[in-house]
C-alpha cells in the first residue's frame, strides 16, 4: 500500500510542500478556533470548535519530520542544536512581543520571573503560567524530542516501532490504573502532557516508516493500535474534550490519518495552493503570536472602538499574519542560519581531530 515508487527522497521537495500547505491549513484553523471561543463566541454566535483538533495534525507532522531528521543525524548534539536554532530565537522574539502587550494590558500579572520561566518553553516546570495559552504544545514537543533522543542515543532507532508501542501500552496502563495514585496522576498529566498526545507523534513516525516499506503489515496494525489509543486519550487531559464530543474527536483523528495516507501516496497534490504554502512557512510564528496578542487586539477593536466583530477578526488575522511573516523572514530564518553556520564552523576542528585519531589508531 505504501511501498510505492518513486520513494520519498525522489519527491522530497514536492512532499514537503504538501506538508507546509497542511501546516498552513492547520495554523489557520487554530487561529480561527481561538478567535471564535469565549467572549467572541457571544459576538459571533458560533464557535469553530473543530479547530481545536488542528493541534493533532501538527503533532503527527512533528512525528514524521522529526523522525526523518534524526534518522539523518550522526550525533545527538547536531539534533539538539538544529532544534534549538529552529525553535528558540523566534519563540523568544514572539514571547517578548506578547510580554510587552501583557505589560500594557495587565501589568500586575507580568514580572521578570514569569518571563524568564516562559523563555525556557517549560514555564509549568517552574510553577509559572504560560504568557500565551498556545505555549503548552511547545512543552509537549520538547518532551517528545527527549523521548526520540533517548531512542537515538540508545541506538534503537531501528526498533522505534516496538519502543513506541510499548510506550503507548505504558501510557494506557498509567491512565487506566490512575485510581491507585490520584495525586501523582493529576500532577503527571498536567506536567507531562505528552502522556495525552504521544500516539499522534507515533502515528507520524509509523507513516514515515511505512513510506520506506518497513514492516508494512506490522506497522499498519500498529497504526490501528495508535489510532485506538488516541481515541482512548480523548478525555484524559487534552483540550479537545472541552470543545468537541468523543465521537467528533474520533472522526477528526481518523480524517487526519486518511489525509496523511493521501499525502504519503502522492494523492494530496490539490492542497498545494500558494496561500496555504505561505501560511505553512510562517505557521510557527503565527502560532506563537496569534492567541494572546490577537485576542487583546480584537477586544480593543470591538469594545473600545465599537467595531463589528467580523471586520475586527479580519483585521486581527491579517495583522497576525503580517507580524508572523516579518518575524519568520527577519528573525526565525536568519537566526537559524546563523546558529547552524556557527555550529558547523565550531565542530569542524573536532571532526578533523577525530579523523586524525582514527588514522593514528
């Protein structure tokens, strides 16, 4: 089914264009979701509740591309530096914009300690609240990186399917027997939210392995298991349970897996539209900047200026896209190149010395 020709490497650019378009669609869905809930729901008369599930497709994409990345990594330090360069500079810049707006809007709720805690992407581990409600997914990503790094460092990438399946079994058991350790359980699912979302990352990994023709029958069965586990975790700590039904979430997760199968088999070409591709390229910064800042702008436009909610939404979405584009172009991409080039220059003498040592021995 998935062992088609040509392979992934032959059509790499095309396929990652599809992923970018998918990211763009998911990012726009999340923005509309956040802008249509709570107070804005009263003004709109509706809520784009299924936008909450767009995070799921982001997690699946991460599982796919992160595993592809680490499979091509020689040293764990290479992976860490590249992830740092990709995530942190843009995050810090967007976080400072958010902090600046927070100082203007609610100065009593913002202080240097909270900002420093947020700068780690792990504010929850320091007992601090995220500056922006969207930041929780970043910590989920970081914990997943630690998991995949542990697999890499232990030289078990070839057994990632078995390790992932065992991880899901452990997670399900942890939830199922929670009555025996309620206090620790409540603490763990709040601090380690990968416990509620790991199957989605694992599905992304399985899709990558299926694409390479690896253990097709076994991995298809594991995919069914992963989907079932994602269903089971609907009400175990994620945010979807507060906006959509169990059945609705199951349908969304199933749809995302079908979309990924279409992507993998070359049947998602229709999604390669320039607007979606553009949104995909700026999706990370758009995700970082939109929620807190965007909601404050909408509030000011509708409450202080008396603007109708619909033009307020259009203006705010447009402004968030503009800011995300500027941060992507002038902060994220240049900083990534700067850190990567610095790291490449720094490690050259180390690799040269290692090569000399090999020759001597």
